[in-house]
C-alpha cells in the first residue's frame, strides 16, 4: 500500500529554500510576540548562573580559610 494523499491538501515543495524562509519568518514572529516571556527566561537564566558562580566562589573561599586554619588537609595530604 502506497502513501495516501488527501485530496484537499496540496503537495508542498520546499526544495528552493522556501521552507527555511517560512520557518525563519515564523520564528521571528513568535520571538516578537513573546518578547517579554523570552526576556524573563533569559534574565532568570543569567541570575541563576550568577548565583551558582557566587556560591562556587564562596565555597572556594571557605575551603581556603579552613585549610589555612588547619581544619582541612591540603591536596596530597591525608
């Protein structure tokens, strides 16, 4: 049994790059319509990254302070 075609559905040919153009136009339209949502998502992601980096810096500082105080062996000791 071969592929079925619906008589009301025209066959589309996107071999000339028009599919790329249509998808690009659709993406631009979605981004434009949902600008606030995407801006909120990006801002939240940047805040999460900054928080994670700050936590790594705090942990590194505390680890160094413990080592200097003699509470934790340095690498290679144990």
